[in-house]
C-alpha cells in the first residue's frame, strides 16, 4: 500500500519560493508505471493540477503555472519536490502530492493528506 | 482552460440514489474515456472512486457508478449512507498531457 506524505513550511513570504517535498513509502518511486504529481486546492475552491515528474526526470507542467514551477525527483530518498517561484497570496492553498498510473494523465490513485501553505508577509 | 462544471451541492436521504453531473467540452470529457471521480472528506486525502469513466478501484463500494454521454459525465451513488457525505470532484484528461478538475459538489445526506 503506497503512502505519500507532504512536508514543507506552512508560511511563505510574497515574492519568495515555495518549496515542498513528498516522501513516498510502500512503493518504489523508480517504478516505470507511474507519474508523480502535485495538485493544489485554493481555500473554498476546486482542485488544480500543477504538474508531474517521471522517475527518469521528465516533467510536464500546467501551462498556467509553467513559468514558475519546477518539479524534481530524488530516487535515493524516495522523494519528489515542488518549487514555485515568485509566490503571491493567490498561491495560498493546500498542496497535495499524488500518484498517477501510466499511460496518459488519466487519474490519481493515491494521495497525500495535503500540506497547507499561506503566502503572507 | 476552464474547470469542468459541477453542481455546487446535491442532497439525498439515506437509502436514496443521487447523481452528480460533470460537464466539459469535446476537448476533455467528450474527447476521451478518461474521466475520474474523487471523494474528499475535509482534512483527509482525496480518494479515487471511479476511473476511466466507469471503473471502480478495488475496495470501492459497488454503490458508486460512473457513466458518460457526450460532454457530460455522471457519478451515481445508490443506497446513500451517512458516510457518503463529502465533496466529490470529477476530472478529465484534456490531451497534451494535462488534466482538469471540476469545481466540486458537496453531497449532504439528510
């Protein structure tokens, strides 16, 4: 049974970089069968897919965030990470990591509990 | 790309059936057989309930079913139970390696 757990600061100052890590246990992050994703939920709003990484390092991002997002993977630590630059209050949200099986970006079969992030000075 | 359209709320009594709709376009819901549904209890991890329009993951009750017609997908919950009260999200593959979600529907069990 795979488990995902987000970690990172709950408070980030405007214009700084939001950095979160997702630790994967119970399955290999180096599996060729999955994409590893970040998703966020703004307060009182729906879900927004941010992007994914494949264990070999290839990535794909939501076009609306692409200029500010970087997702990376550290297979030795079974972790993947999200960096979001130049944050504003609009980036305040609960950030989830999730796993999706290939092929295509069809669905997410396992999720973390979520990491709330507030952007404020 | 705009979010998929879901009703803000639905309600039903225990034992009844309810249906939640999810409307998109031919570029997402109507164009692919890759609609999924998630159950979200506040403070918990979202849970996959339906994938590829109508498939149930192992362990999900057969009271949950999914379907699609044209640009609209639907989630039906039969024999409503108190524990079904949650927010339900639909999602669809959009091509070009992207995916969009619906705005979420709050299910209240009366």
